[in-house]
DNA sequence: CCATTTTTGTTAATTAAATCACATTTATAG
DNA sequence: CTATAAATGTGATTTAATTAACAAAAATGG
C-alpha cells in the first residue's frame, strides 16, 4: 500500500476518515484547494497536526498554496479503499440493526451491508432494504461466494461472545460491536466497540467536571 | 466532588464507565473482590494502568488482597452520579432515534431519555416507550420543568448545526451526535461524535495494514 | 525579475499516556 | 508471631502524540 506503512501513528490513521469526508464535502461544494489552517477551523484540529498527518502520506501540499483537494481525496481514498465495495455482514437485526440496515451507509457508496443474520425465527426470511435476513449458520456459506470485509454486531451482550466465536471460526477478522461486552479473540482478530453508554456517561462527566 | 479534581488524566476518566460496568457485572455474579491482574484480563487493559487509574480516586486497594468490588462500585458510581437520574433529550426520532428510544438505556437505570423531538409533523404526537414526540421548539419549555443533563442527536448532518444552535440557545451544554457534521459551539458546550462510518473505515483499515 | 507574503514540511520541544520496576503493605500459612 | 507470598501504589522511564518554531519553497504583486 503506502510506501512506508508500519510507522504511521495510530492517531493519524484514526483521523483519516474525518479528513476524507471533510475534503469530499468541500469538493462537493466546489472548493478546489484548502490550507491546513482553514481545514483546522472546520474540524477543530490544529493545523500543525493536520500537516504532520498529511506528511505521512507523501508530499501532498505546496508552500504558499495549500493542498489540492482532489489530490488529497485521491490519495486518502486509495488508502481507505473507497473505490472497491467493502462488503459487510450485520449480525442481529433488532431495533438498532434494523436502523443500520435501512440506512445501509447510503452516504458511503463503497460500504455496504450485503447480508444480515439473526437468531429469531420471526425475523428470519424478512427482507429489509433488499437484504434478506438469514440464520447465522448461513454465514459460513455466504462467505464462500461473497467477500465479507467485516461484521457489525448488534446482538445483545449476553450473546456476543458466542457470536464472536462463530465469526472467528468463519474467518472473520474485523468486528464492530454495539454491545460493550468484552470478548476474547485470537490476536489477528480486531474487535472495536461503539459504546453508547460510556459515551453518554463521559459526556456528562466532562460537563460536570469542567463547569464546576 | 473528588478531592483532587482537575488533574485526573482524560484517559483515566474515559475508562471509568468501563470499569464501572465491569465491576457491576462481577458483583452481579457474586464476586466480592478483584485484583488488577484479573480485571486487566477481562477488559484487556494493563494491570498497571488500572492501578494507576484507580489511584486517582483514592487509596482503594489493599496490598496482597486486591480491591473490594462493592467499594469500587460505590466510589466510581458517585463520580458517575449513577444514583441520580440523568435526564436526556433525544432530537430526531427517525430509524436510529427510534431504536435508542425503544431501548432507552434499560441496562442503565439512571440514564433516561425523558423527552424526544422531531421536525416531521407525521411523527410528532406519536408515543414511543411512554415518551411523546414533540416539536423541537417545545424543548425550551420542557427545560423549565425537567432537568435535561444532555442531548442525543440523531438528526441528519445537514440539520445538525441549526439544531445545535437552538440547543445552545436553550442552555444545553452536552451533546452527543450520530451525525459526524462538525459544528461550532461556544467553549462551554461539549459535542461528542459517535461516528459509525469512521469506525467502520478504521476497522477495515487496521485489518488491511496489520495482516499484510 | 525581485521583494514580500504565505504556507508547507520537519526538527526540536513539550505534553500526555503507558509501562516498568520495586519498596511497601497486607494477607496467609505454619 | 514470624516468614513467605501476593498485590498495591508510585517514582522513574519509556513511548506516543501534540504543539511550537522556523527554514525552505512557492505564490503573488509590483
Ligand atoms: N438500542 C440501543 O439504544 C442500544 C444502546 C446501547 C447499547 N445497545 C446494544 O446493542 C444491542 C442491540 O440493541 P437493540 O436495541 O437492537 O436490541 P434488540 O433486542 O432489538 O435486537 C437484538 C437482536 O439480536 C438478535 N440476536 C440475539 N441473539 C442472537 C444470536 N445469538 N445470533 C444472532 N442474533 C441474535 C435478536 O433476535 C434481536 O433481533 C443491545 O443489546 C445492546 O447491547 C443498544
Ligand atoms: N442509521 C444509520 O445507519 C446511520 C449511520 C451513520 C450515521 N447516521 C447518522 O444518523 C442520522 C440519523 O439516522 P436515521 O437512520 O435515524 O435517519 P432518519 O432519516 O431515519 O431520521 C432522521 C430524523 O431526524 C428528523 N429531523 C430532520 N431534521 C430535523 C430537525 N431540524 N429537527 C428535528 N428533527 C429533525 C427527521 O424528521 C427524521 O425523523 C443520519 O442522518 C446520519 O447522520 C445514521
């Protein structure tokens, strides 16, 4: 991929999606170039942090000019592989999963939930947004024909470890969970959490502490 | 609150909700005490990080013994104010907002969405999980009678700045958004983002980079 | 074409977080 | 009661991230 891969700081990679999205918005609004100071204003990141981040991906800017937005989009898009569809599977089509499936990353045409699974016989067979809900045991077969790059899980906490074990068994290595249950996985498997409760608690805690 | 407030590292505070939840789970399962090493195994945090984190909140452990789970729950619960109901407002009751409202933090009895708002006349007046959806303009009045500690926004990106301006005008200072649109707010107002697309992109990127 | 201004890219400095290493404390077993 | 083992709490160190500072590069405007 990029010439110098391993040394890019984690935090710089974490910010890449934000940069990418913001630059796309700017391009959509007709902007052709941007300076680190302007971009910093928009996304509330120090210009110097932005410049350093960008520098990891090559010599992207010009002194006294700034950055060519289309060029940045091109480079960052390549890293994020936005030109290949990234097929995802959704496990657990309850209230939350349903919302995700109906939306199905419509603003991000390369991300796509291509199959969905649940344990409840009442929802299996139902079709939402062109995706028919299957029993989880079908996943292994699906993977034979369609590439699944990652899984989004909205199963309850108590089912999560069991689900993950099966996913690992299927060869899935990237999992995003809305349930905060910590699970054990092999070292090559990545689990991320989107922990709503913690986010809210931290939000309130921060307010509490800072405005006293 | 805690005796020594301002100096607690951000990251230690960020982990507090995780500690709290995990300890509650352990207590529910009948455990009375825990060692930093055991806890570290469960939540995948270095024991030494845990001990340092805990130390910011007092002398909570005993050498050769570990930590008393009930005591930790007591201390952390106080900081997180779990014994007072934290009233929340939900703005935008679409697919995602609906899922949040139906669930309404049922696992966290002190967090509660007590009022919900939308712009769409078709959904205004509808009652979900005992909460009746109101026009957003009613928020200012609601705040007179019920304390709203924070807001969860699931309005689309294009509406977010406008909504935030109104929230700020109402005196709201804590906002959690599912739309990644960066907004400008006064310094005393905190906005957090729960950015699903970035999470997925980073998840896939991490896999890409680490298993090559 | 030159002087001035702007803005990058990066070295150096700073700040923050994580981890190491161990002295100290307490529990426990004999 | 003493010796041993276990586990904490924290200075010291290391690692990572951010920010400052500025030289070099490119643009712009006489
Ligand atoms: N909705 C929220 O507001 C919210 C907030 C915080 C966290 N969460 C987390 O997200 C999870 C899902 O939330 P929800 O509101 O959609 O709950 P839900 O109960 O509506 O949906 C859960 C779905 O998972 C399915 N499921 C259960 N076990 C399964 C298994 N072994 N394999 C496959 N599918 C299985 C169920 O049949 C159900 O359809 C919650 O349990 C919670 O951990 C949700
Ligand atoms: N659902 C997903 O999978 C998903 C994924 C990533 C991000 N998001 C973000 O979350 C947002 C909501 O997702 P959704 O699926 O619930 O969309 P949705 O369209 O179903 O719901 C949006 C709701 O917001 C309401 N609304 C619009 N403008 C408003 C205003 N000014 N004041 C009050 N209410 C207003 C709409 O009437 C609607 O009910 C998305 O726009 C997106 O930014 C959603």
